[in-house]
């Protein structure tokens, strides 16, 4: 499965295009299957209907845990670094992790969970998050992890959409010097969720919480009631493994569904190749398990590969801006995988937090989640990698399950701000607005993929039509990514950002429509329009233009109320950075908001707003320009 040289990459790539089924079958054979597949791939992008390793039976936890026990039983699987650096870190060996996963799987069963049921996981970054995820997979329950920063309302929406039976949470979470009341949020969320029968509560911060008789049980006491003997459920390749909600350009977040066989093969394959992981190395991915990066590269990819995955509870700036480097130093981290927003933020604190930290263990650096600007790339390269660690700028999405375009560390020649080349099995194409392929190099267009890879999205939970419409209908027979992309003279790919109404704020994906809906919930608001603008640290900031019912006595107070409303409806990550009150929005005669104009104003580029004569009331533009922030 391992690519070692650029020639091997080229050979593998060619093989994967000429004979995709043969290529992936060879890789899939390295896993344990209860029953071999009958056919490697069946696909149709128009319905869409995609099946990998058809008829194959396996269990992903057997591959991530049991398979390693003999050789790696006493080898660290997870190293946990707590929020408070004065507290000890925790190491779970593969044997210990296996034991805990089996026990918790039995706890789930004891609480009524059976194969196919959905379990919501709302936990901080603690090993128990990985344990809960794997325990679901052990018994064939479908996990739906919700990022701990989402509000009760967002949690409710996600629980209802997938009809979760059980929720796993903790009393609280520690992030920097904040204590986050997880269980309180769950209690609020559950007022509107009749489907939830049990809440399993982990003791973590020991914050006082309510425990409701008959519904709420403690993780620790449940674990004492069960054995560590839990046979893995035999799963079909195409049985759903998990649901992960993500934002799109319209409506509520959708539940992206990944299935068992293909996701298993692809997350492990990409982990091993992109990062060139070697036995005994420590891999540190700084993402939260609530995002796809955490699923694929904290939990599944590394554990399927017998790797040591470092999991960090806290934030990069606590107790100071040297925390990541301190962790790298103390745990001798070999591979660090983080987001440009973190790099930019730490860069701003200056080099004094890097100096004096021994970063010599580092071999590979990774970047994910948003375009990385050249300055951040160079700083990462020079001051963290000391010019000797390849940087893998990995492009992918919740829907892709794993990395699609990225250098292979030490194999692909890197170039700042470029995700470089597609991994084997990935066939990108650029198209123009009409869907015509843009051939050759030195071109840009909308990024699509023309052939399935094993961990491609299968459906959106409960609404297959939405999946078809969002990803497979814009351009017939292509998967549309929603990203704009440039292919340079060398055939290298550079992702330039979303071409739809999706924002990427600090690597978090947020739909403009979602933020608008939240703002519009505020009693005084008549209408709003949200756009992104370039932000030095976050990549993109959120700029909201808001029309209120009455003239406002105190604009600042109203702004704060709107921020509180957005926090309540979505969560703090969706709070606008700027709110401008306006008397009208630039609309066409058919009532469509011309976002292009708002985007330019938000960017501060008001010199040339293009043609505004088609607007219903062109004078609103002058007013907005005058009040721009
Ligand atoms: O716009 C792209 C951007 O993040 C989007 C996917 O977001 P999400 O599903 O939350 O997954 C993030 C982690 C995989 C993409 O459509 N994106 C992700 N990685 C990169 C990127 N943009 C540029 N360069 C990247 N390396």
C-alpha cells in the first residue's frame, strides 16, 4: 500500500486510473474481511448510487483494534494531553483501548442500542470520544458526533434529523480557562427530542449537573456492569458507519453518510501515504473529533494503521501561545497536522513561544481545512519544520471522507499554497460554468471529480434527493466539490476557495443562509444578508448586513443581542465579525439579493461595484457604502 518514490506514485496513479477496481482490491486485501466482496465497485453518479467492495463483510474496529493486538498490544494507540498542562497525560495501549471499546460497546447494548441505531456523541476531546465512536462501530450502531461548540438548538436539529436513540456526553469540558457546560446544553437540547431514551454521562470536569431518573446514567458506573467481551458485529461494506453534519449553501446542515468498507480502506490508505507514517511515530492532529478531520485522522486512519494518535483537549493559546510546541517537545511528535488559522494565529504571537522548544522530532507537517497563504506556509516551514519537514497541504471535505489532493510527504515536490497532485484513485477535472471541461494547464475553473473513490459520500441522511441535487446535479456525471481551483503550468492544483454560499471561518464550514436564518430569528430583524470577507487570522470573517424594524437607539446593544441570538441558535463559531445596519439590501427587480455587490463592499473594494442599474433601488448601495465598516 505504501508509495515511497515519485515514480511509485506515478505508477500507482496510472494503475488507479486504468484499472481502479484492481488497484483498490489489492489495497483492500490488506484488511480483515469476514467475507470477501463479490464486486469491487458499482456506481452511477446520476442517481447517485455508489457501492464499494460489494457484498464484503467486515468490522472496522476489528481492523483498527483486534488486528493489532498480537504485535502492538502494548503499543500506545492514543496519547491524551489534557487542557491543563500540569495534569498528567494519559496513554492507552491498543490492548487498553480494545478493552475500553468492548466494554463501552456492551454499555451501549445494555442501554438498548442495536445495530443500525443512531447514537449521538457530544463530548470534549477526551479518549472517551474515540472509545464511544469505536464502540458504536463495534456493534454496528451509526455514530453522529456533534462538535462540542454547537448550541443546544443545533444539537436538537441533528438529533432529530437522524432520530438518535442515545446520546453520550460529559458533565463539562475544559477549554483554556473556560469550563463548558456540556450536559446543560444536552438537557436543553433534549427538551425537544423525544427519540432519545438514554443519556450516558462521562465524569470529566465534575461540574454539578442534573441527572434525570430513568434517562441519565453515568459512564463510570455503567462500565462496571459489563465485561470486556464483545464480539464485533459483522457489517456489510455498505452499512452506514457514521453521519456527520455539515453546512451547505442552503437550509439546515445535512447529514453526510459514510459507509464501512470504502471509508475503512481509504482513511487508512491516505493516512499512511500522505503522512508517510512509520511504526513508533507519534501523530498529532489538532482537529476536534467533531469534524471530519478528527474522524479520519485522529481516530480511524491512524488506528487502522496501528499508529499512535495524540489527542489534545485544549486550545493552542492556553496557557500560552507555545502550547502546540510544548506538546511536540514533550511527546516527541513526529507528524503534526493542523489548520492554517492556527498557524496564522500563533505566528502573530511572535517567535518567543517557539524558541527554546525542541521541535527536532518533527518530520512531516500537515495543513488542512482552508487555503494556506504563502506567509503562513513559509512561517510553518521555516520556524516549525526548520526547513527540513515536507508540508502536506491536504485538500478534502466532509463529503470526501479522506484526503483527495495532497503532496505525499517527501515524495511529491511541494509548492507553497498548492495542494499539488491528486492521490491515486482521484480523478479531478476543472469545468466552466456550463460544465464544459477545461483542459490543459495554466487554467482555472470549478473543481469536480469524475470517478468515485472508496470514501465518497453515499447519501445525505434521510434525504437522498438532497445529496443528488447538491453534489451530482450541477454537472451531469460529476461530483461537484463547491470549490474553485487553479491548475498551474506543472499540473499542480491550488484550491482557491468556495464558489458557493459557504464560508470557511477558521477552518469551520458555515453556510451564509444558516447565519442569516439565525440573525433573522432576532425579534427586531426584518432581513439580513451575510457574506465573507478576507480576515487575517480566520481566513474569512463573517460580515452581516441587517435591516431592523425600528430605528435603533443603541446600535451596539442591538449588535450584542444579535450575536447572542446567533450563539444561541448555531453556536459561537457562527458569530458575525461585523454587523452593519442598513435600510435596504441591493436587490434585483425579481427580489434576488446581489451578493456580489455586498461581497465587494465587505472586502472594502467599493471602487468598482460593476453594473448596479438593474437594481430595484440603486441608491441603497450608496447608503451601504457610506456606512461600511
Ligand atoms: O473549501 C474547501 C476547504 O474546506 C472545505 C471543506 O470543509 P469541511 O467539509 O469542513 O472539511 C474540512 C476538512 C477536510 C473545502 O470545500 N478546504 C479544505 N482543505 C483545504 C481547503 N481549501 C484549501 N486548501 C485545503 N487544503
